[in-house]
C-alpha cells in the first residue's frame, strides 16, 4: 500500500470530502491543473501495462483541430491523484499514476472531452527493437538499461534480491517490456511502474506471511459494500518447470520443478487435484537456483485463481496490486485476499470494485 498518514484509512470509513487532482504535463514543459468532471484509474497486475486512465473535462480546447494542436498533445503526460480533505484546512492526496496521454476526443463544440492514457510501461513497450538486442549482467542492471533506453531519466527501484543473468538476445521487432518482464522472472520478481511513475523490480508478497494492510468490513463503520466468491480450476496449475539453456555463454541446460507442496492446499501436488504442470523457459536462467526462483514466482500466480473474490468497497486510492486485505463478510466470516486489480473513480460516489487472487480463511 502507498504510504499514507495514520488518519487516512480511518477517514475513508467516515463522511469526508473527496479531492482529486489531474495535472497535465505538456510536451513544451508547461504544467497545468486540468479541471475535470469524472474519469477513473484502473490498476491491474495481470496486464503488462499496469495502469490505465480516462479523464473527462469540459475543456474542449484540448481536442486537437490542427497540426499545431496535435503537437501540443503528442508526448503529453497526466499525473492523477485522489485523496481526502480533512476539513481542518489540510488535504492528503495519494498518487494514482503517471500516464502517457494517448488520445483526446469528444464533441469539439459542446464537449465533454475524454482523455485516455497508459502508465509508462507503454513507452518502453512501444520502443520496439530495430536491431538485435542483447541483455547481460544482473537483473537490476539489465532492466535499468532496457527502461532507460526509452526513458533516459527513469527512476528504477530494485527491492528484490539482484541476480546474475545469462546473456539473452531479442530479435528485431521484439517488445522490450516483455524482455524486462522475462529478466525480472530470473530473480523471482516482477517489474512494473508504480503510482509515482517509478519502475519497481520486486517480489510479489506472499499472502501466507504478509500482514493485511486494510480491513474491508461489513456493518456500521465498515467500508464493505458487496462481494462475491467463486472457485474455478480453469487455467489453474500446481507445478512449474522452469528451464534454461545458454549455448552462447557455454552454460549447460538447467531446470527446476516447483510444486504446490502444502497438504492443506486444494491444489496440492500430491492431492486429489492431481498433477497439472506448466512450463517456462528462458536463456537468462543459468542455474538451478535461478530456475527455482522463476518457477516459484510463476507458481504463485498459476495456482492462485482457484479462489477468487470480487468486492466493492468505499474507494481507497492507496491500494496496490499484491496488497493483502482482510475481508469480513456480513455473516462475520473472515478471509484474507490478495489484490489483483481495482478501479479508482475520480468522481464522488463512484463504485470501487476490487478483484483478488488467492483467498484463505482468517482467524
């Protein structure tokens, strides 16, 4: 969860005035607040580009009509925040993301104008290789080089343990962001752009050992609105075989099989679920240890969808994918869920749906 003050989360369950801010960063260096009437930010760990946004505004002057107008939009960015006015002269805004402005459209006379954007992973992804590209070194250095190839002043935060990678060459037209994700998996990590526009290389928190960051409770004083629970075995696996072979570096083939070894898990490798492996290979994997880390990361996602929850609560802009939540249903049943995706509205009273992965009972 994004770091907020001690009074922020309690205030979300109380009557409060919502404040939102949209800043428009023009290609010429100008920065201006953008008056807006609505919109939303969707954050989804399952998408390569983790954050997307739409913003509606009455300012029809933003709709391009000439080539000069188009130049004022192409390359522009949005920084969006939502927070709380405490009523004592202070406010607390929480960033929801930094976005490349991709489109502006609407009725040029009557409006409104609708702006749409994507978080900065898209800048790296769209800068496809025009010649073969080889990555070497460590996870941190290789991803930093890939990101700064497209965004020279990008900030990169490595919180996962760094690890050496085998050299890996991508062909012309390959997607550099897909390459960055493959490299991150070598350290058992994922890479994404956070709410501040910083590129983060981090492990997915383990819900078995991670403390809940927020409680979604039904009843008076709670933020729970509605919820559903479900289970499905479609697309669920309980083992990952990760393999690596790198003839360029003279590294012999290596592999590791990581399985769900929890006898209490419905997808236990030795249980009634049976054996349902999935496979992953990359020349960046040059040791059994690296294969184990990559397989463990893939397994956490592969087995999680057997239990899903979809909830609506009062909006919390500080949430992040991977956060662990405590959910207390109207019947007082308690569960722990890990956040997969959510959508934050930019207008008062908007719905706040949260999709989670992996549920377990909580005492």
